[in-house]
C-alpha cells in the first residue's frame, strides 16, 4: 500500500520559516524514479503548484510567488523530499500536499508550477499525501 505522508506544518508569524518533509513508502518503483512536487491549496482557491523536483534533483522548479524564498530538495537514499520555506507571508497560508509521479517527466515538473497548464500537470501525479497545514499570521 502506497503511503505519502507530509510533516512539518504549523503556525508562524510573517517572516518566519518552516521546513516541510514528505516520505513515501510502498511505491511500486524506487523512489528515485518519481518526480516529486509540492502543491498547496488555500481556502476558497484552486490548487497551486509550488515546487517540483526531478528524479535526481537536478531540475528544480518554483512558482513565481515563492521563488527566492522556498527551496526544494530530495534524498533518494532516505526516500524523503523537503521544502524549506523562508520569509513566509500570510498569502502562503494553505494546506501543502506532497505528490509523486512515475508518469510525469521534466515537462510536467515545469508545467505544474506555471499558471497555465498546472492542472493538467497535476493530473499526472498518481500519489498524494493528506496534506499539512501551514498558517502564517501577519
């Protein structure tokens, strides 16, 4: 049974930092064979691709809204993906989901963080976690 589990969410004041982690177990293929992404959804808003990392971690993609503040990384040996978030803003408040895909490639990894085509790219991600809440107060 595949389990994708996020951790590290919480409540911080604007300007603060958080580190999210995602572990995946039971995947049909090795962890390194999966494109991994972070997607968030704020109340009343559509899902937004935040960041995506390629198989070996050489290709990193970020939404414009988080560039320079968030850093995505992965450790294929430990089967963990992380998202370091700095200078958090109230508009970063959302549920953050970890997603894994064996179907997606570099194109989808770049599309998921774009305003256009993001939803289609998300459809390629087979496995999703339950999400972790991030709340940033002003």
